[in-house]
C-alpha cells in the first residue's frame, strides 16, 4: 500500500508531463502522439516492476476490499474506519521504505524529466555541451553521406579499399571511437598499443566544407592496421578506422594531470586498445 501511494503521486506527475508535452507536440515531437506518450510515460526496468506491482496490488484491494483492509483498521459503531495503533507505525515505516525504494529505482526518470532538469540548470552542463559539440560539430558531418560531394565514412572507406588496398578490406566499415577513463589519448595510438596499432601512411579522403565562416574547413580520419600479437608477429593485419574522442583529450588537458583508472588492468598493466578494437571487430563481423 505504501508503494501505491508514491506510484499514485508519480502518476499525477506523469500526467502533468503528458499535458505539457502535448502542447509541444508539433514543435518537439513532429506531431507524433506516440512520441508524446513515450516522453511522458516511459519507465526504466526497476520502475516498471514497481508500477506493475502496485497496479496488481490495487486490483487485489479492489476485488477483495473488506479482507484487504481488515488487518489495518476496524469499523466503529458509527460506521467509520479507525486505524489500529500498532499498524500506524508499521505503515509509517513502510512509507519510509517505499520512499527510498522508488528513489533508488529513479521512478521519475523519463525524457520529460530529463529536459526539466536541464532547464533548471539553465542549459547544458559542461559534459553534455562537449558531447553535443562532438556530435553536431564532427560526427554528424563526417559519418553520413550528403548525396553530393560528401560520400560519408562508408563511401570513403570503400574508396580507400579500391585505391590503396589489394585484395584486402576493412572487416567493419565503421568509426571506432576510443573513450579512455583517464581521458588521455596520445597523438599516435601506436604509443599505447604495444605496437599492435600502426597508422597507415595513405590517408582516407577528407571532407572539406564551409562552416562557421571558415572556408573549406577539412575533416579527416585516420586508418590503422591492427597487428594481432604485435608488429612482426607474422599475422595478417586487420584494417580499422579509429580515433580517440577529442572531448576526452580536452578534459585531460584541462585537468593537467593523468589519472590511472580503467586504462590499466588489475595488475597495473596498461590496457591495449588494439586488443579491444580486435575484439569489437570480431563481434561485429
């Protein structure tokens, strides 16, 4: 019953979100009623379990009202319900437990709530702003084709295969972005890969566009060879397009010192990004 109280409060809150999103259906949701419903009524898995459990409990109470209430209260001579004293304390502690449970499950989490929190901050926080800048100012430019001069990353990889490689291909024609926990990304990934990674001298064709007052601004990517076991192992190299997420390097330079988080394994040995990339390629091949 205590959980049902908080779920009921959250239901009111979600309907408020719903009507607010409904007013913005054309501006933010492209006129889609389904997108409005998802924005206001989506739940994470723990919250979904809590909501469904509360609904089941309400149905049990509805179909068995007298039996459900008799353990908590009695009916006096006037016909009014009176609570048993010992159960008042039990219900109070149940409310406290339910509060922490719904808070732990983050029951308020949905798109509308995230936007509300962002608005309270007066805009994007520093990390979100950097991520948006990376996506809109770089990834959205280099990855898709525009149907004109820009062939997109896939087209440029295929062009590189035709012009530079003989009977060899990129097993996965995607950009692999490295996001180290320490934020440190060297100029050449060979430095941190135990010579597993080797940049290819031949360059992928680059994109050149006019942007923000800069004429013909270039956008480039680097192709690498992965030498399983290290350079000189005798194994056939695997080709990949990879790079570090530049906002991470910006964070690192802003901090002005190095961290040692998950860049190193439990033995204190630096994690080899060549092995990680090879594993990801094998998963996607």
